[in-house]
C-alpha cells in the first residue's frame, strides 16, 4: 500500500471520507482530493495486491461485486441491450454516420477500426464486429480472454493497455472503456494514450460509476464502493474536466441507475419502484452511473 498523489491534479492533500472493508477482510481508506475533489482509494494497493480479487469466480459466481455467470447468453444479451441504449443516448450512431460521410480517413470499402479496453469476455468487441467494424479488445484477466478468443473467435490482446505498443497511434476510429476506468491504477495516463491512438475525428465512449448525490447520501453502503477493485470514483464534472484537459471535445453525457438492482423474483411493488426511480434519476441527471462520448478534434495528428 502506497500513498500516491492525486491522479487528476497531482495534489498530496486529501480529506478522509471513511474506510471500507474488502471481502478478504482488508481495510481501505476512501479519501477526497482537497484540490480537485476526486474520490479515490488512498493509500493504494498495487496491481499484484488487487489482482487477487479478480479470480475467475469474479466472473462466474453470483455476488453483488461480480456477475452471476457472466458467460451465460442471458447476461450477454442484457449487457448488449445496455450498450445499445447507451450508444443511442450518447448519439453514437449520429457520430458514426457523420464520420463515415465526412472523415478523410474513411474511403470507399474501408472498414472502421474499434478497440474495447477492459473488454472482459469480449461482448462489446463482438457487438462492434456485428456492426461491421474491424474490432479488437484488450483485457488482462485469463478466463474472459480465453472465452473471447475460443468461444467467440475474437481478436483480444491479453496485456495492460499502458504497456501495449503495436504501432497503433492514430489508428482507431472508436475506443471504448465500459465500466473500466474506475479499476485502473493510472486512469489519466490511459485517457492520454487513448487520445493518441484515436484518429482525428474519432470518438471515445466510456461509462463508470458516478460519485454524485446517491453516493454521498449512501456513504459506505453505496453499491459501487467495491474496494479494492474500484480505485477511483469520478464526479461527472470532474471527469469531463480531465477529458477536456487532455484535448477531447464535444462531450455528450448522461447518467442512469437509481440503485435498485434487477431481481428475477421481485414483486410488482419493487418492479414499479425500480422503474420509477430509474426514470426519475435519468430525467434529473442524478444516476449513479455515467456515460460520456467525446471526440478527438479533427486535424489533431500526433
Ligand atoms: Zn486532485
């Protein structure tokens, strides 16, 4: 465990919010940067310490942290439904249409290239392949990479994105980070590298849990406070500011998620409450998940 400077602004001044215990009984401090307000786990465990929490059971056993058999068709179709909804709300399809018609990088018959970072079993890689993209994924965990390659036949690199160098600068039309940035040790550096790997006019789409009203009210019992897997908890304005500093433009953002989870055997009252709460937080932009689409400006070549 090491006390590190704030990933967003470099400050070493933090205010302690509370401590939270992991399923292995270790205690982690949740702090808020006194300068930029980024909420984070600090002191921070290194990658080897965190990796113990990502055993394959993370993807196969029902817990409120991982998934109830992530590899089932049911989970795959539910996840694809959420991708589709988010992309629609973020006006991704409008971006795609405009890009295909106006980008100098798209010539007749040329296929667009996408990369999903932290792609897990590759469901979004598969989704983009289905849309006609030359689709790639990158993931560190063994089980999901094996599934993505062997069962879905996808092109997935098993590496840490920051150490990954395949000469892909200015090569991707779309890069995605679905519920991944909160897991990364160096999120800002990752966003900077994504910026370099995108073609001018290309877009980044990301989603993450959001440190907003619901998180503040619920404190240590907030559903996404999964230590130590989730190291960073961004506010919507905080994350938009980081993206702007790096050079991304034209943000489209949204929030969703009320804290009511989907329950198979839920009664009608629960189902209606969930439906209303989900509608309400989306309408008032107070959801505890956020999604953002940003673009690399045209003419910005490195
Ligand atoms: Zn800071």
